[in-house]
């Protein structure tokens, strides 16, 4: 039973009310006092009317009202509902280290039930090394600590921040900690840093060669087989890998790319497989989850796999064969559920022949090979890609330019494109910047002839370099001379040889447009 007693505001009022309750031997459960209002929660009485009458007989008591909750109870309920509504886990302990609060999110993150935890010492519920206990001793809070604990036979991984609860004298009366599941944190970081909505619609092409590759990639997305995407730098390997992931049944789970060439070997290993606490000097005490574990249910994209050191190749083979990993420094096998897509711009078969890449791994990753041809071998894609990027950068820059001038189009065709689609994209982006509003893109804005003479692509074979040089000479001669015969004379070859070479480099239009 709860009453709100409206009184006059005088000294000793509360004592008088308590005396009357005392005379009637009523057990008071809770009491709150505000100016002119006393709120009392007490055990229900058989002779309540008598008690009420006696209180009302006091001339300083104005009237008594029955209520359903005390103001403090209302606040408490609002607070606990708020605590239950937030997505972060919240746990609190009292001065003795006993758990006195644990919301549903914390129970989920920690794999615990409130019933089995409340009232117990936190060292028994979690671990004796939890930072909450340090805060209880020192009165100092902590921020964003990564924790990996074994609770009820399963591993929990979360980030936690804790603060001491202090009384008016600065004594620590307890600690409250918030926690976030590590997987959610990573997914958040991941979704913020990399949009993962690449679909096959964003792969632009016109050529038969690319049509075949895209069809094969779509088929591969429907299976779980390992895909090996090979192609020169900038041909769109990562684009393909992302599109395959998004077309597959794993598309609601993470796509985790890792560039095997960009990380130092020691770091690559721990990034991929994680490590057990104390595995090496500098390792975090709690250990660390690797990307294979993090990608659970999703796809790991091993880019530049040709640069992967041999000792890690062995471990990747195990992942593919046994679908388990071992963290560095641990003997414990952790089952993993990921699909692996790999890519390289190195000739893997050659690396195998030279004992630089494991043969068994090569066959294991090469279940579905997708070879993306360089842009110069699919000239039919140049126009559609150039127009696609032209649209893209006009939108990005909010600037309207016209179309490509005829000469600009020709130079797009005749260029060698050592940097493939990435280079084409950069060239068009720069051209949109350089071209005045509403004017057509001219050959000067593309600046490709200049690029051709500056090109020092050392990764190219002799044949590729010779071809590029031949094409350059051919184009220079074609600019000066209008007929295949005159070009032939200038270059010291027959006019039929000129025709063949123009065809080979797909630049016939330059000469034939002039009426030859
Ligand atoms: N067919 C295509 N359609 C649209 N954009 C493309 C296409 N191919 C490549 N691109 C774009 O070109 C750029 C390079 O592509 P991507 O990074 O996928 O190439 P890569 O082969 O993985 O390169 P690297 O080997 O250097 O990592 C990206 O901006 C990508 O969006």
C-alpha cells in the first residue's frame, strides 16, 4: 500500500507521522519526503481506516491520497527501462564487487543470464582480471578496453568502458561498465569505411571477352568454390570479387578484403589468423581475433595472393581444406565458415614452376579461374567505359561538359592503357576537370600522347614495350602523312605492312578516315 500525505510545512511533521505509524505497529517499506508531501510505502493493514482517521485528525495533515508508485520508484522504473532499451551492454557492481545490474544486451554479449549472475561476485561471473575490479580499487575509470573471455564454454569478445560510482566524499561505491560486441563494432567500422554494394550492374563492358567473364563470375557466385581472379593491375579484379560476394548467398555477411602484398609478413599472419593472449611480445593480453574469424558467414578476399609468403600459404591451405584456423600461439582449432576469393596480377603458374608458390595451394584456389583481359585486348570496352566515367565525374563534380571530340575518341583507342581501367578512369576524371563547362573533351585534355612518350612501365615484357613503341611511331607517321603508302615510305615498310600494323593496333580509322 502507498499513500501520499499532504501536510502543512512545519518542523517535526515527519516525526509525528512516523509516530502514528509506530503506534499502529505498521512496517514501513519506503518513505520519501518533499515540502508539504510525505510518500509512504507500507505493509497492507487490516485496520487501515483507523490509521488513516488518526492521521487525518492531526490538524496539520490536509488529506491522504492512495497512490500506485512512489516518485523514486517511478524514476527507477524509467531508468531501468532506458537501460534495457539501449543497444550497449550495461553491467554494474557494488562496493563489494557483486553484480547488481546487468541489462539484456550485456547478458547477450556475455553469454550470461541475469538470474545466475546478480548478487554474485564479478570475479566469479566474468573473470578475476576484469578492469571493473581495478576501478573499484583505484577509483579510476577506463575506456575502450578489448576483452576476450571464456564464459560458459564459449568465447566472448567485446569492448568495454567503465566508470566509478562515487559518493559525495569521493569514495567509490561501485562501478558501471558499458560493453559492445566486437563483431558489431567491426561491422560498424567496416560499413563506415567501405561501401559494399558493388553489384554486377556496376561492371561496365561491351566486349564478348568480358561477357564471358561476367557470366562465369555470376555462376561462381552461386557456388561455394574458391575463385582465382587473375589480371593486370587496374583491370577490375576487386570489383569482380565484390560483385561475386554480393551476388552470393553470403551477401548479408561481411566481405573482408586483405591485400597480402601491403602488410609486413608478421602482421599479415596475425591479421588473418589472430593470436592467443601473450603469444608474442607486444601482443595484447586478451589476444585478438583474426579476419577469418571476423568474416564469419561472409567472404575473405585475398588480394595479391602471389605475394603471400610460403609459411602463410601452408596455413591458407589448411583453412581451405579443413575449414579451421589456429590462432598464433594456440593449439585450439577454431571452425570457420568463410568463402575465399583470391586475386593476383602475377603469373601464378610461373611462380609455381619457380617454387615461389605452393602447387597444392595453387590447385586449391584455382577451382574457378577468371582471367580478366587487359583493356588493350578489349578495345570494344573503351568507349562505353569512357562514357561511363564521363557521366560519373560530371555528376561527382556537378559540372557539365560535352562529349568526346573525334580526335579525343581516336586517342582513347590508340593508347596502350598500361594501367587498364583504373588509368582510363583517372584520365577521364582529369579531362573533366580540365575541360571548360559545356565544351567537348578535346585530345589535349586527355593528354595521352604525352603519356605515351613518358611511359616507363617496367613491368612490361619486351614484346609489349616494342608493340607500344611501334604503335607510337605508327601514330606519329600517320599524323604527318595521309596515305598508307606515304606512311610506309616514312617508316621504311610496305604499304600492306602499314595496313596490317594499323589493324593490329586497332588504329585503322585514323588513316582510313582521311580517305585512304
Ligand atoms: N569493367 C569496369 N567497369 C567499371 N569500373 C571498372 C571496371 N573495371 C575496373 N573498374 C574501376 O577501375 C578501378 C580499378 O579496379 P579494381 O581495383 O577492381 O582493379 P584491380 O584489378 O583489383 O587492381 P589492383 O590489381 O591494382 O588491385 C576501380 O575504380 C574500379 O571501380
